[in-house]
């Protein structure tokens, strides 16, 4: 594996809503082809093109993800977060309440996809 969690942490320093694209480009430069962040505890799984992966530690208490998803509620949470109205933890709780189980950032396609517990893609956003 060409990258480490320390490499990812260095790339993540100073990331804001305005610099997410730069962060994804930095990850792509490290060899990350996607990463999945789990809403339940905030840990992420980072993968390279050969199928190798690394997982970060959980970063918050467990959030229960609702069984029924609401694209409308997820969009409202996403919009509020994009406008700087919520912090990461509030955003994650709102997504959990909206039935979002994970998001996947794709540094190659430059997209962020939000997924329900069922694995269904709820929202795909360009970055």
C-alpha cells in the first residue's frame, strides 16, 4: 500500500468546504481511489486500486442510523453543512437521522455519494 493513515491525516489538515476538491486531489495523488465514511462512528475505509485498504479509528460516539431514509432530510443537512451552519458532528447526526449510513468520496470521479443502510445511493454530488 502506497499511503498511510498519517499521509491521509496530513492531506486532511486545513480542509474546509471550499477545499474539499483539493483534498480529494491530494488523496488521488497518494493513490486513494475511494474512501467510505461510516456515519455510525465516523471511521473511514480508504482503498487503493489494488483492493488494499486502511481503516481509521472511530471519531465519535455511536449514532444510530434511521431504518428509513429521507433524501429530503439528507439534502437539508448537506445544504446546511455546505453553508457552514453545522459542524461535522451535527452534520453526521442529521445524516444518521435521515437514514444515511455512509458517504463515499471518489477522488478519481470527484464525487461524493451518500448511501442508505440498504446500500442504495441516495445523493450523488460533484466535488
